[in-house]
C-alpha cells in the first residue's frame, strides 16, 4: 500500500456529456487545456467520466440518454456539456430535453453567460469600446417549463398551447443573484421583460425589482423591454454590466451578445445551483453547428472558458485565471479560428492556448 501524501491533491469528479455535432470536438479541446493546467498548477485532480449520450445514443437505443441519467449524474461535482442537437437527424426538442431536465431537476436556476470583447478579435460593430457584460438567465422556470398541450393534432384546426410559469420565489432568487453579481462588478443591473404586453408574468418581475432595489441602493438599475434591449445592446453594448432576464429572453440575448462580441464561439456559460446541493453544469453557449461538425474548425474558446468557469466554481480560482489569461493571450497574438477571421483549427488554437498557460 502506498504512503498517503501529506498534502493530497483535491479530486473533483466531472461528468462529460460531449453531445452532438461539434460538441465532442470542443469538449476534447477543453479537456486538453484542463489536463495541462491541472499538471501545471498541481493541488487538484479532475477525474472525468464520459457519457456518450445524444443522437448516436438515440440511433442505437431509441433514447437520447438513459432513463436514469439524472441519478447517474447527481453524484458528480460538476457536469461539462458540449452541445446538443442535429435537426436533420432528430428534432431538436428531443435532443435538448436532457439539458432542460438537468437544469430543472438539479435546480440550476442561475445561468451565467459572460460576453466580452478580446483585443485581437474584431467584432461586427463600428464602435471599438470594449464590451464586458454578463447575461443572467433564469434557468429553472419561465417559458421552458414543460406545460401545455396540443389538440386536434394533424387537422387544419390544430391548436397548441404552451404556458410560461413565473413564481415569486423563482423571480426573487434570480434577481437577488443578479444584484449580488452586479456588486462584484460595475454595479449596474438591467432587467429585461416585456411587461407592457405580458401583463401577468413580467409585471411580477417589475414588482420584484421595485421591492428589492432599495436593499441594493448601491446598484444602478435600468429596465428595458426585450425589443428595446436588442436595439440598445447593438447601439451601446459597452454600457451594460449585468443583464437579467427570463429563461427565453436570456437564451435569445446571449446569442446576440455572442454576435456583438465577435462570435458565439467565444462565449462560456455556467448553469449554477448556488445552494451546491446538485452538480452545476458548464457548457459553451453555442450549439452543435452540424454544418461544420467533423471539419476540425470549431472555435473551442467558449468551451475552454466554460472550463475556466467550472474551475472557479470548484474553488480553483488561480487555475481558472490562468486559463482565461492564456485564451486572451492567444487571441492577442493572432491565434484565431475561422469564425473570428483566422485559419487555425480547433486543435491549433487549443495548442496555442496550452502553450500560453505558463506565460
Ligand atoms: N452548448 C449547449 C447547446 O447545445 N445549446 C443549444 C441550445 O439550443 N440550447 C438551448 C438552451 O440553452 O436552452
């Protein structure tokens, strides 16, 4: 029997769900970076278990993930997901279902989606003022609750009803999370609703914001309807700090914030259970991009930066900062994939990031 080390490395159990399309490519890239930083930093170990769920699993077994997939994941310290979906092979609502179920069953109510510009990566906007914002997406209820029904299916009078569910508890906790996040940043919070037209759900959001604001008097607040928000995020993106919205609005806005910062391929995300009772889930914001799957040209930065968010959540803040710095340095040295105007492959950018971990 070996002698136990006086200072054993902390060990974290990570479930990998690479998924479909470019998912496995960006997960492999992230794993390479995480393993390199783990070796370099010392003091922690990532024990990764891979679950090959998704379309290939469906084609073999008739289900995207096994029935007990939540039970299998629950004991892990974190889940790392690549991307899901390949609509030409299977309708998207089937491949997305396990992701939505994880968020709801594990109560991962805070989806944190930072978007920033990087020196060396050109964005599509004329202004060169840096963008540095975080979209906080309510992740457990709202428009993504599986609540509705279909009638007269297949007839000309077909009816589909889908109801959104917004609870006071759900709105209060995401608002508090966002206020507290704003306090760690530039102390600005923008709440996105459509309360002029949706006069029950989003009026509740308005009420909660008004009730909570006096307790966070040091945070400047702004309210925008979703339509105005899409305009203002293009016109004056540098003025936004923390942007909070419902499940659907957060999903939509985080694609927009990917676009205005240069590429959706750059943006990481964390689906957090702030109570830490269940494993939190980390994933790039982008989807499976079937059009470029298998070509080795996907931008791995969003996934690698999601890996950094995971390290930070696990308490490895120094390693997380090392990864973020290496990605920024690779970009400013001109190491770019095709989506951001370069020629590097997924592996090429990954190698350049790893090279800069100790810079
Ligand atoms: N990287 C995760 C992914 O594949 N996202 C695709 C998608 O459509 N997600 C919808 C959602 O985040 O709710």
